[in-house]
C-alpha cells in the first residue's frame, strides 16, 4: 500500500510538472554547513527556466511563512509570476517560524547578504535567468546590500517593499518604548565588550528585536542597533546598479520618516536615478488584505517590464 501511494504521488507530481500545473514545494539547500529552507511557488504553465522568479526576503527575525510573504506569493502566482520565499538561517539549521526567543542571538544584519546570493545561485542552477530580488522591511535593506556587494550576481532588478529606515534618535526612542530602558547605556556596554574582544559574550539587556527577555551576544546587539551604512537604504539606493522599484506603504508607522528622507535624498541627487518610487495609499507596513493585492500588481508589472 505504501509503495503504491509513493508511486501514485510521484506520478501526480511528474504529471503536474509536465503539464505545467501550478505547484508549491519546500526546497532545501546547504549553506555554510546548515540546511536552509524556502518555499517555491510555480505558476500554471510556467517554469523557472522560461519565466524566471521573484526571490522574496522577509523582515527582522521573520520567516517565509509570514502573512505578508505568503499572501504575496499566492497573489503573484495568480498573476502568472513564479516566486521563491526564503527563511534566512540566522545561524540555525532548517529554521522555521519567528526566531525562538529561548535561543541565543548571535547573528548579524549583513550575514543575510551572502545567504541571499546563495539562493540566487540556487535559482540559476535550476535554470532561472530572469531573477528579481524583493525584500520587505529589514529584508529590503539586506536585499539592497546583497545587490551592492554582488553586482555581478546576475539579478536583473530589485524591489524594496516598505524598507526599514530609522534615524539613530528614532532607534533609541523605539527601543525605550518597547523595552522600558534607554538604549544608549546598553549600547555603550555592548561596544566595550566588542572593543575588548568579548563580542561573543552575552549581555544583560531587557530585549532584542522581537524578544523580551532576550539572550544576545554583545556583538549581535551592537550590530543591530548601531547606525551603519549597511542598513541605511538611502545609502544603499545610491549604490544600486540595477533597475529598482521602491514601494512605500502610505500608512506605515514603522518607517514614518522614510518618505521625507527620500524626498531630501532625491533633491540632493543621493538616490540613484534608476529607482522608481510608488506609494500604496492606506497600506500599513505589512500590506494587509487588499493592499497586498495592490503590492502584487506593482511587483508583477515591474517584473514583467524587466
């Protein structure tokens, strides 16, 4: 019976592949000795070799099953667009769900860039030549960093959806609001540890990213909260060399200062000229409900135009 079921399932999968039926599958590859995972969605009548794909990167400590990502994949599939949504490992094998707050945080923002490029290469090995990289929130900054650092990777275009952008003052204000303690003394403590060569030791902090309480190394804490050009999308946009679409959420309360900062940056010729910008009025940072449909429309139109 089990053998019959295996044969039947195999025949169904083979038939779906041959007839171009839409399909979804969990994909796994090895990266730096870890198994990392993603969700591949193939639209009906499409293939990676013929039609390419959108590679989607989630936000801070998230995963490919987040509502904004999963809904976008479904919406793109209905528009005939293939997509691969990945879960960044953050140093863990086969990571699923939000980063477990019972575990120790010892990862870096910039780690995501090389891992993203590893997934670009995975798509290329599967035959994809038309690859658009899309990042949401922090994932947008990581996607932009990946493109800046690996302009030769073969990515055709870049989409940044509600990219993370916060001034140093805003980072401190938000940390105090979230965790009830000022950030500056904690950063000073973490910086001393790093400078003394003890960056891998745990620091006593009330919280980190979405975790309260949190187990976090001094180096990781300092990396995520210190001002850094590798996180600043305005700096990165000035260095990107591929066509780029920037999608802002009209009611974004996570990055409220970004529109004004972009206006000032454009006035100063700081943002590259190939960046297109669109705002989805009424959308929050996570493009919920019908706003995700509008996001998918924008993504699909940009993808097909490149």
